[in-house]
C-alpha cells in the first residue's frame, strides 16, 4: 500500500479568481478576498497591523491513515483545523464530495458537525479509519453498463460437482496457476477487523446472495429492503466461529457503498466483517463443455490462503449463488439459491440464511471441512430445524 502524506490547508478554488486576473497577482487575490469578505480591499489598510503574528504555541499535527478503494493514504491534520477541512482533504484525494462521505472508525458514534475542531475529536497519531463513498462520475449505474462488474448478470452457471473433469482441468491449467501467483502478488488487503486465531473463514458473495441487486440499483426499494431476510441474524450467529470475508464481483467503491447502505459495515453490531475483496482479485478462466467454449471469472481462494496461511482448504467455506465461482476450489463451495424479486411475498418468506446459519454453526465443530460435501447442505439444515 502506498502512504501519501498530505497536509490539510484551506485553499481558494481556481474558479473563484476573477476573469482576466492572475491567481498569483496581488490584485486578483485581493479581489477574491474582498468578494469573500464582502468588503473592498485595495491594499491600503488603516490598521497598522498588516501581518498576522502567531504568538501562540506551535501547531500540533496529527497523522491519520484512511483506507478507500483498496488503498491506504496517510494525511496530516492540524488540531486547529475543522471537520470541514478534513472532508475537503478527503475530497481532494478521492473526488468523493463531502455529502457522500461516510467516515467510519474515526470517532465513536456520529461524526461531529463541520465546525468542530480536530482537537475536539481527541485523535492520536496513527489513528486509522475507513472512507466509504462514490466519487463524482461513478454514481450508481446499471452493472450491465460497467466493465468492472464481470458476470454479475450472466446466467451461465456450472455445477462443478457434476463435472469433476472440468474442475481438474482448471486446477491443472498452467495459466490459471500463474494467474493465482500474480493475483497473490498484487493482492492488497485492508483488514477492517483483526483476524482471530482458531477461527474458520467464511467467504461470502453479495449480489443475489445476500441482497437483490436490481432494486438497489434502480432505487425502487430502500437499501435495507433489498437485503435477504435473516441477513444480520445469520452473520451474528456464525461470527463466533468464522472470520468473514465479503468478496464481490464489483468494484471496491461500489462494494463498500453497498455494504454501508445495507448496514453490514458501520454501526455497533455483534458481528464484524474482517476484510473485503473485489473484482480486481478475480480473473477469467477458459474451458469447454459439450463441445462449446466458454469463459467466466472465478474467485480463487488460494490467494487468500497465500496471504493468510492460517486459512486453508480445511477451514474455509465459500458461499455464493454462482457455482462457477467455485471453479478453482469446488470442495469449498456452497451454492445458495439466488435472491431476487425482493418485494414479492415469496422472497419475503425466504429462509435460506436461517437454514445456512444452522448448517454452518454445526459444521464449525468439524476440524477438517474437506471431509464433508456441501452439496446437500439444505438436507442437513432441514434435519436441524426445531420441531
């Protein structure tokens, strides 16, 4: 991750310099200041004090590190600065306007209003926080229009438990092996919540797995009403046994925005998301079936295992509505039915996550998850249902 040191300092936008004036000329600056203050400044000042004299103690600066769109950036803010100045700096670095900025983890509870000083926040050097927000020009659009949302609306799917030869072909393909190495080398993970020892890992998809993406995109339903029933309860129940990675086939910015809007990120909950991965961690694979060639993107769990050796094939489970995402790790895949038409009565009565919670709590006791086949997970879950 690159650390870029940036100081917060209010600046006048270039667009505010009068036409025909040089931004570096005293006349231009005086005109701008005069307009801003509502007075005429002509260089002649009756007050003899023409310089700002700082007789106070030296400025106290605080270094903060924020993560956004998969990158960490270090900034410096003066304790005399305001929350407004912090937001302005974040905008300059990310192009996310202040009204869209969701600043998570900087302070406990809601961020104070713009006029509050940084000193009042009682921050210490080294404090880390997360910025969530969509930059200007990247407003929510139909995913089918965006190149960085591979396969989200592609209905082609493959059950690799029915085609073991196809799975073997993927695993033995030298290109795929090289792609895993390259993806591992490029992987930069922002740890949102510290990883816990002796926990298994849940890799969880978003689109049509835990929410209905379509009404979220077109705005026909509030974000919280797009979520699959039992979502938060599911995460609460499995979190004591599993660290949670959310892996989406969308861009990082879109991913963070969605998670915040549906309440999975931010706020006080009994579960935490440990880290997230986006489409940049995926790559395309190529194969053929029944004489036809096809390609699709995959989520290679190996890059997580390479990055975090405490996770491996024996303690990882990948939940997704698309079986093709399991191509390189079919033994760890658990396919869940797609969640669509969130407003329909049948969808409101959906209990997939309730069943999945029972199943995952049960298998958390198994030392090596490779010893079980997740294909029949629903049958197991039904047998665990309270009578």
